[in-house]
C-alpha cells in the first residue's frame, strides 16, 4: 500500500505539472496558430487546433505591407538603450548606497525613497511626463522613450543591485585599493565580475519592462517613426475591423527577442535571482 501511495503521489505531481504547462502554453500556441491561419480557419466552429492549412500571409502583411518592421526596430532600440542606461546608472548608485554611510541614516532613507517611486501607478506620471517632453520638444522621438524607460527602471536596478553589493565583503575592494587600484577600478575589476548573475537578472527584468511597456509609449508617441511594437499592435484594433492574424503575427515576432536574450543569460539568471536571498 505504501508503494502504491508513493507511486500515486508521484503521478499526481506529473499531472499537476502537465496541467500547469498546458495552461501556460495554450495562449501562446493559440496566438501562433492564429498567425498561421486564414481568416476562414480563425473563426471556424469548432476551432481547428491542428488541422488547418498554414499561411505566412499575415507575417508578410505585418512586416512588409505595414509598419510593424519599423515598430520592431524602434522597440529593440528603445529597450536596449534604456536597459543599458538604467543598469549603468543604477549600478553606480547602488554601489554608493551600499558602501558609503551617510549622516542620520540618509543612505537607508534614500534607498526607500528611490523604491517608493515604483509604487505609483504609471497613469499618475503620464500627464506630467507628456507636458515635460512637450516643453523639451521631445514628443514622438526615441529619445523621450529612452529617458522615460530609464527613469522607470532605475529604482528597480538600484534596489536590486544594492542588495547584491551588500552581500559582498568590503575587504575585496579594499584589498584591490591597497594594491594601488582606484575605487572605480576595484568596482570594475573585482566587484562587477562577482555580481554578474545579479546584473544579468536585473537586465532581463529591465528589458522585459521596456519591451512590454504600453501606456507611456502610447502617450508620448503618435507617429510610425517613434511608435513601439506594443502600441503598434494595439493600433490594429479599429472601429471597423480587428486584424487578428496580423496582430498575432506581430505578437509571435515580439516574443523572440526576449526569449533569445533570456536564453543567452540563462546560466546567470537563476543564480542572480537567488543571490542575496539567504544571508549567512
């Protein structure tokens, strides 16, 4: 009986994991299938899950007949530049907050104030940011999106990297400075290689936020030259029709850069997420 219970318990785990996997993958498969179906197959009843004639017409319509290719390039540019700027500035700020003590506990207060900016709903800052970018004449530009997304990701980077730096002993850079290295050189040659997993995990989250952000991109851009992919996809929903196939094709392509980047840093990602979780 005990062996039967053990086997039943083992099989139940596989059943639960399989169900969770199906629930997670089903929307992705449905989007992929819609991108490959003709309009007749898209609205067939009962739904044609597998038995349908695939077509690439929606991909051609999205990236050759329409401006989705330009939207994709804009999203790649904005997400990459904003991630680099946020990680660079946030890492330097986090190192300063982790290593230098300010009077009256100001370093701890600054850390909390920086994190508190992420607690505001994005809609609260949409109108002020629009007015600021209008006065600076940066509306409908990639520069405006890079600045806003960098500011959006900066508190998260500071808070994450501060925790990683605090887990490393100060003696590491002190030993490097005794050997003649500068503070910045010790950070670059000694500390940053040790927190590479944390940098990778932080960069992945920043890239996902910048890549998926919709509200601020909608408020700050109205032209094809500056519009990001999420805003461009939503623009295919009009009062006359909804281009399900074109939107699904663009959605499938939009997943690829994030998947490629996540797979490239996968060996650092899990370690970076757990680094600093347990303090010995």
